[in-house]
């Protein structure tokens, strides 16, 4: 999931800090996802999906198909 998140950050040219600021998802939470210490709950995935304009399934699928 986090690799897809990083790809979306790269495509948009933004940082996790900006995502945290815009979505209200704490930087600590994002950091825990990155390190694998925790996984995002459905509520947070919905927020990220809406923010990036992708489906929740995009984060859940094993494929790394590019975002349109």
C-alpha cells in the first residue's frame, strides 16, 4: 500500500507533510504505515483515495498499475 502512496506523492510532486496537512492524517500515522508498524484503516484509505482521486481498491490491489 505504501509504495502506491509514494508513487502518488511523486506524481503530484507533494510531500507526506502536505498530505497530512490537507487530510488531517497525522504524520506519525503516515510514518507508521511506511515502516509497517501499522496498516491504514478503511476510514483513512477513503480519505487518501478521495484526496488523490483514486479508488480505495487501488491501494488494496497487489498490482502497481499507473494512475490515469
